[in-house]
């Protein structure tokens, strides 16, 4: 039984070839949705679409550079010629960049903002007519806990705070059409993006997670399914944080952990 009511709905997932996007696309197809896998990673994206189709689901790959407005226009046209409506858009594509203001190169600033923030803007802008045409529709913009608190990575934090802000704008603008817009804020999730830097970053970050572990992609998928489904039909313009308690304790939790370690060492 499909408890989320997503069967036969058309849902676009960006960055769906790997990581959280892949987990989301896989589960959506398993629940009877028609998933459009939108990604620049053509080989991986096409392979995933074939796998999901072979498993009895419906999946279509579309080569999409989220930073290119013309590519979004092409996707809009393909969807218009195909299903004609879009019931769900998951703006999941993103990159990480762990440098502060002084150490961030100008080109990296633009690259991160283009992918993480402009990609979300273009998705909402170009697919708006198709979302409006659906009986019910939902946009899930994947931000981060870096969009909930102060964060050391300049471009990444700016982009994720921007996603949070534009989601609220979208919630206001799209509400008359019956389209909901929310931002999702994952914490540390076990994906290639998390491990793209030094392992010490993860080890140190885990000290601030009360749950004591990184999240699984499937746990983020559960939140995405909720926001896409009619179960969240009165939820719009809000932030859903899925982080094992990381932002609830913040620095205070680290201080307590550190004090506990000192007390143990004094044994």
C-alpha cells in the first residue's frame, strides 16, 4: 500500500544520479511515481533509470545542468510534451565547499552559488506552470543545517541560507495555485558529498550530533516523501531539519562533551 499517495505522480529530482537524490528517486519509483532523473552525470543517471524501469518502476533520465536556464526550459518543454504536469520537484543538486570568506576563490563563490542557489531558483521558475497545472503539487528545496545556523563555509552557507529564503518566497507566491514549497535541512548524511573532504571533518563534526552518528540517505528520503505527499498538505513555507539533533545543541553540546572528556581524564 502506498501510504504517501505518490502513485502515478510525476516528480522531478535534480542531482538524482548519486547520493541523496538517488535514494529519493529509487523510493519514489518504488512507490509508483514517475521519476524524472535530472542530472549532469549522464552515464550514472541513465543507468539508474534503466535499473528502476527494470524493477517495474517508471523513470526518465534528462540531462540537466541546473545552472543553465536554457536546460531548464528544455526540461519544461519535455515535461509539457510528456505528462503535461509536475506534481513534485525536489531541488536536490548541490556541491560542497569548505572554505571561509578570505580563502574562497571568486570562481568558487560563483560556482557554489550557481549550483546550490540559482539551480533552485531556475527549477521553481521554469517548472512553475507545470506545478500550477497539477491538482496538488509540492516543491522540496534541499538546503542544509548550514542554512539554519552560523557556518564556517562562506559560499556553502550563503547558498543554503539563500535556499531557505527563496523557499519562503515560493511558498507565498505559489500558495494561490495550491503548490506548497518547503526547505529541507539535512545534517551529516552518509553520501559521497559528505566524505569529499578530509575524514577528520566528519569525525570532529560528529561530536556535535547528539544522536552520535551520521544519517542514512533513506532517512532523508523519508522526510522528502512526507513533504511531497498529501500528509503534509497544510505544511508550506517551513524548514524541516533532519540532523540527529545537531542544531538543537550547537556549541553547548560540544562544550558538555569536552567537559565530560576532561572529567574522565582526571579519573
